[in-house]
C-alpha cells in the first residue's frame, strides 16, 4: 500500500513466482542470512504499467510487500474495487478482471466480460 498525495492509500498488485533456493543462496549468504527473504519475479503482462522486470522495479512504490501464495491478484483487485481502494498498478490480464455488471454501464460491450462466462459469480 502506498500513500499518494491528494489520493490517499493506493494498492499495487503484482502476480509472479518465487525463485528456487538454489539460485538465491549466494545472495542470502553475502547479505545477512538471518533476515527473512523471498525472491520474487513478476509476471510481465502483454500490456499495462510495465513491460519488463526493471520497469516493474522502477514503478514499485513500497519497499515492503504482503505475499499471498497462489494467483489471487484478480480477486484482490475485485475486493479493492468493491472497497473503493484505488489500484495504481497491476499486471492482471483484462480477461481475468471481474467487474460487477452495474459498473459496466458506461463501458462498450466489447470490453465487458459476458455474464454467462463468469465463473466467480453466477446470476440466480
């Protein structure tokens, strides 16, 4: 979470994967092996806020992270939208983002997910 002047708290949501211990042992031993570490590399989206890991690192606002295991970014993005928490950067593919049907009234129909194909919420 970042505090942005004039906006307040904003989130940055990035999905990726952790690196195996075999490749990171040397770094840990040279730094401080008593510190907890997680080596993470972001998934590079086909479009969006960044096009390389270096772009992501340059635009990442916080120096701390909350790590969730599994690809739950789309769900966190939906929760942030429901709670009206702005998201300043994410790498979630457009097809995976769920927006409640009522929010799509101003979007062209080509940008909306079809209600019948949504796996998270089924109309009753």
